[in-house]
């Protein structure tokens, strides 16, 4: 793989850093990161973001990485360790040994940045990390980072506008700034590396892109220490993506999701009014209320005794029957199991406990059509970035409209 043509451009509205990335067996892709013009001085215009954003693909495909540009010396020195951890944790298994070379390896020489950032999607994990670290005196979080192109595809401008407006309310309420970043790194990596494994490098690449203005960036944990398993963000690896001027902090492993809700989110009205967890968003709804992640969060809010305060964020009501349509898998066992443990320790809704036991004991029944739909959805997200389901939804709306005319 070769990374070349590192280019910085700006117009009236945004600043863009891009690079040409060519796999030896495939065509050249252009990866980009952009931010509004007001954050121009946050951008570090070297190849470090593209090194981090491409390393997992090179490791999986067994391709050497040649960088025609500059990278941080500290980051470059960590590459061998990162590859070994990727392989050891089976985040990405090495196809064979690879080499990484760069034309310019140097220290970050700009002045020490003042900002402290936190990647923020409005979900349980990022809300917990922000609320926990927002009042740390001189070390308090100053910027929330919302990325268009991660969980919300670039083509879905309408949904991103809705989410951005909600996140802006949160940022204003707490007196911090919201940095809106746009990138196509997920679109480029999806055909090669599963997003659950690739997102850690993509998050780190985005932080490196902003490191002229941020000296520390928090990455929220997805799992507690007793639930750790291989995935893209990991406490043993995230800090290694840092540079001489940027510290990356993997935060929140001391608590599982149910505990995060109970300890911090349950006491924040603004969080309960704006929490966002849905990964389906069919029809551009904020939270559908029926997908696994929505149901998982509904349970956690119920366990914390605050479901009634957050229910307005979900399109569908909390129906226990929907839980028995979920496919039992390790994710279900981890998160729903933690909620059941909290319920059994502290007492609570007996019907919910009964439903959770049934789900965890494998008594759920997933309809065949739902299994097929889930498989098609995963293929759609991997290869067309969710566009097929968009077209299906648009077709359904048009057909419904036509039927009203008959």
C-alpha cells in the first residue's frame, strides 16, 4: 500500500486534509477528513492520520505500507508494537510480516495545544466518559467530537443534521464546543476490515487530524474490565496511537453499561433527553426502540429507574416481547447479563428479570425473515454503506403515497 499526495485544501465553509491511498492490487482511493473553517488551526497536515487509518488493512492483507509524507516519530516507533497487539488480541490477524516506511519521521514541533477532546456520539459510553471527566479543573474537557461518516453514513445528511442539532444542545448546556468532523475512512475500510475492529484506528486517525488544537482526547470504552474482548478500541492499544503532542486516553473500563447509566446518566436530565444509541435508524428515526442496542439501553434505563424520563427519545414503546426476538450471542450475554445481575442484586421488575433470564437461557425465537433481513443489512452496510436499505425505505414511502391516490 502506498500513501501519497497529502493535500490540504480550504474553501468558505471547511478545511479538508486528504491523501491518495493505493493498495497494490486495487485502485487508488482518496481518504479525507474535514472540519468547519473555524477549526482550521486544529489541523495537523502530515500523514499520521492516514498511517493509522490504513494500518489494519495492511496488516490483514499482508501489504507493506509506504508513506510519501511525514509522520510522528513517537507514533512510528509504536507501529511494531501496535501490529503485535492487533495480532495477539486477534483484532486483525497478521497475514504475514509487513514493513512500514515513511519519507519523513519527525517530532511534533508545534506549540502545546490547549484543548481536551472527547469523542461523542450521544451514546451511553461517550456520555459516561464526558460526564465523568467534564469537571476536572484545568484538565476538563473543552471539546466534544462528533464524526459524520462513522455510525451515520455520509449520504445520510438529514439524520446527521438531526443528531448534530441534539449534540449542539448538549455542548451548549455544558459550556463546551462541538467539533463536527466529516470523513470517508469507514467507506474505504469496510470492504476489508469489519467496522467493529476498524473503528479504533478510525477514531485515532481523526484525533491525529485535530492534534494541533487538542493535547488529549478521550475514547470511551465499550466494555468493563471483566467483559474485555477483542475489538477496535482497546485499553491495551489506544494510547499507542498518540504522538509527542497528543495523548489518547481509553476511559471507562471500571463500569459496564448498566453501571454507567446508573452512576452518571441517570442524574443528567440533558443526557436522558438526548441519549442516542440506535444503529438501525430506519426512516431516519433518532432511536427506533426495536433494535438490539435500543432494547439494551431501554433495559439499562429501566434498571436505573429512569426509563420514564428517557422514553421520549425512542420511537417504539418498551415491549418485553421484542427482546425475545433477539438473537442470542456474546454481545447479548455480556450486556443483558450485566443488567440482570444489577436487577437481582437490587431488586426490581420481576417480569423484566423473567424475560432477561429467558433471553440469556436461549429461549428467544428469531423469525427466519428477521435473520435474512439482518444478514442483508450487514452486507448492505459493508458494501454499499447502507444505501440499499435507504432505497427500500424511499420506495416504500412512494408506494404508500401512490396507494392514497387510488
